[in-house]
């Protein structure tokens, strides 16, 4: 009996009883079959399906790594060599899994590897936090005399540059260092240095902290002395909001950590009389575009697995050069030609060209990251690869100087090795780029819908809203590169609806399950059935409607610690939450005309009885639009309706537009 119990225990609980077979590449004939692949940035799950189709071997990945992207260029290489390359690049394992009477071979990441990676990253981030704290407290401790001296150095540095002149990497670094020590950054550093440990801990966990000068909660009140400091650093901006006619100005300061950086935003807003009875004005004060002040930029150093470096067969000594036309054709980016001032390419584009020109075989990871290629003279492959990270860095510095890439964005830093037959490449620090990558399955759906409809509808935009802030930001920043569809003129039909992913109602809708989405469109969704995350996003939608005596029905002013749309430790308002949310599709007579300008779009909206009437009236305000690329569309007419316990209702309109052919009515779509 004891033996039977022990046997049963070993079958049920011994890890080896259910684990896949040992991580060894099979030596049997199917894995010696030659395979040929030429793919850029494909998901590992799709790559395994391609290899299965060529060989008949049942291959797959586990779900957690299915969306990881890779680039492979191999010609008639044994299947086992390709699998071995993928294992080396990503640090994954490969083994057989019994399925019925047969086996499936699976690429997977071990729990120990995940835990080791997370432990290394946490340890590295801990050291980075120490360095960030040190830098912030160093800035906070600067005397007034030291700040005056640093401010003079910054002014002198700026005076040496002509308008439009590019900054060198050294000048950019010096400017960033000085800007972090003077101006609003210094004020923010002093506030941070006085924060209690529990608030610092909340910031490090990804929460946002808000302060306000007028709140009745003393612990979140912005001191008058700090307001005076900010006023001294930005007198012109502060003078604007202090002069608002009705005196209803609101000033707030908020902190947020993103990755390994501290960002702080100081905002002032108020109301003044306008043609439509009142508008909201927001002024951001900061040390860089957008009102953001970044203090500290510490890249965590993590251990890495060495790539193979065996003697090559002469391939790496071959000389190669790429013409602007070859680079532009390979990158295939919207609007880019061989005559473009800078040819932007992806690392996978370079590997593809090396394969086409030299037959160089390669296995690499892939990230949606582009840089300017500036190598013009013929050089050996080895010399071309060695300075690749330096070339990317030079491209990043030029982009940062023109504010095309934020100083806080992750950087590409590839390393490479040679296994005797193939080039192996990967990022030295892949984690910070991995979190920004949007799965190919999402991009494919968006691209297909854009090709079919020439715009994104509510469910498409909700899919964008469901992405993390990092993913969505990278995707919309690289929109024309990733969602590029031939035949669509992006100057008139690009991503007019992508900014609506930030709409609280769209983000609330994106948090719903497929069943909940059907219910909210049909009969309405009971709020009592929502999860905590869904409630937090719903709270953002209804915040302007909640009645709070202190706020007198103005938009709620946040104070305290906030995570995922919910205030920790205290509800946002004493107002009553709705009991029902319903998505309503209505007929809309609102039309929109937008024209591209250097840094975005200029738009005009109008209500009209027909597209012809709307276009006629809109062209009166922009008479030259006929001769310029432009977008003309009609609002789709979505509204999120909220029903409160007292049976009152409030509406939150969702502004999404579909293009209108200027000689026709828009095609009517079925209610979604």
C-alpha cells in the first residue's frame, strides 16, 4: 500500500513525470532535412509553422513566446541548425512533448531562465534606482548661486548655435545635463527629495503622484514656496495662467516613473470666455518639448549569454556596399526614396541585403526600430557589423537633436557572433525593446482593416487602446512603417483615429471581454459585473459628471497616488457611480476637414445636413484645401451612455471619423 501511494505521488507531483523530454536536438533524419527561409520580423509561432510545412515535423512554441519576432535568412540548412540558432539567440529550450500517440517538438523558455532574467533585471534596476536617487538629490542640493552659474552656462551653450543648426552628440549631452539641474527640473528634484519612502515606493511601482496648491488634503498640497520657485523659472508661462479673467486657475504637479526614468509634469489650467461660452486652457512647463522633465537616465546592466565566435570560411571578409536605391527599396517605408536625405532602415533590412548580395545566412531577433544608414564606402562584412551599434547611436543622436526620438526612448545595441555557417545577431538589452513591440497578429488585423475600409473603426482603435502605453506609443510613432498599405495615400488617409485610443471611453471599451462588448452594444452592461481594472477605467469616463461639492461640478482635480485609473486609499469623488453603461450608435451630422502641416494636422469641424453642404462651408474657411492633400470625413456617431441610480443619464461622445468621398454620401456600415 505504501509503495502504491509513493508511486501515485511521484506521478502526480514529480516535475519530471510531466516535463518535456530532455533539451537535446534530435539526431534523427527529419531534423537533418534542409530548409530555406527568408523572413523579416516574423513571429516565432509563424516561423515554426513554416518549418513544419517544409519538413513535416510537428513544431510549435509555447504561448508565452509565440509573439517574439525573429529574422531568418537560410538556404538549404538542416532544420536542427535553424532550431539551434533560435535557441542560442533567445536562450530558449527545445524538446518533445507527447501528444496522443505522437510527439510535438516545442520551443519554450524555462522557468529558471525567466526567474534568472527577472532577478538580474531587478538587481540591475535596484542599482539604477540608487544612481537616480543620487542624481536627484545632487540637483536638489544645489545652492542658488550654483544654479545661476549653471543657467549662464546653458545660455552660453545655446547662443553658440544658429537656428536650425544640428547639435553634436557632445553638445546634446551637455545641454541635457545642464537642463536637468536648472529650471523646473531643479524645483521638481527638491520636491522629490522631500517625499516620504512610501510615496517613492509607489512611484517606483509605476503609480502617478499628484499635488495641488488648493486641495484641502494637506499632505498633497503644493507649498506656496514651490509655486514661487516654479514662477521664477518660467515667468512667461506662469503670467499667462495668473492672468485668466475668472481667476479659476488650477495648478498641479505630478510625478511618474517610466522604465528607468523619472518624469515630472507641471500643469496650469483655467477657463476664459470664448465664442462658445468657455474653453479649457492647459499650459505645461518643463525642460523639454511637451512639458516633460527627465532626471537621470541609467541603463541597467544585465548579464548576457555569449554568442559563438568560431573561425569563418571567408564570408565575413567579403566586401560589400549598398546604394541608396537598394536601401530604400529594401526598407520599403512610406514616402522614402533613394533621394531622401537620410535612408532609414531596420537591422533586418541590412541582413536581407547581405543575403541577397553575398548569400550571407543569418538568424536574428527583430525589433521595430529604424536608424539612418550612413555607410557609403565598400567594406568587409566584419567591419560593417562591428560598428553597427555605433552607427545606430549616431542616428539616434541626430534624431534626438531634431526631437524625432525622445531622449528617454530605449536604444538599439546589437551584438553578433558566427557559428561557422550563419551570422547570429541579437540585442544586448532586448527587454526594454521587447515591451514596446506590438504582436504581428494585431498589426495584420489593423493592416487588413485599413486596406479594406481606408480607416480604423471603433474595434480597431480599441485594439490600440488595449496595448500598453509603451506599445501604443511606439506603434503610432512608427505607424506609416508598420501599418503601411500600398494604394493608400497616407497624407490624406493616415491615422486620423489613432489618437482616440486615449479617449477614456475607448479605453474602457477595450478592457471589456468579447461577450461584454456584445452586451454593452445590445442592452447595456451592468457596472456591478465589472472587474476592478474595468471600474478604474470607467471612473475616468464619468469623473467629469460626478457631483462633488468641493469641485462644483468642474473636472475632478486629482491628488494623491493613482494606479491604473484608481486612487489608492481613497475614492476619486463622493459622487455616485453609474449602474449601467451602453454603447449607442447614432446618426451624426458632424463633418471634419483636416490638412497636413509640418508637425501634424490643422482641422476644422462643422455640423451640416449633407456632405456637400459641409464641404462647401469648410472650404470657405480653407479655400486652398482643394489644391492640397486633405482629409474630409464624417463622425461615426458613437456615444457611451451612462445611467445613474437616480435614472439620470450622461453621454460621453467618441470622436471617430470615416472618410467621405467628396462627391458622394459615406457608405453606411451596419451598426457595430
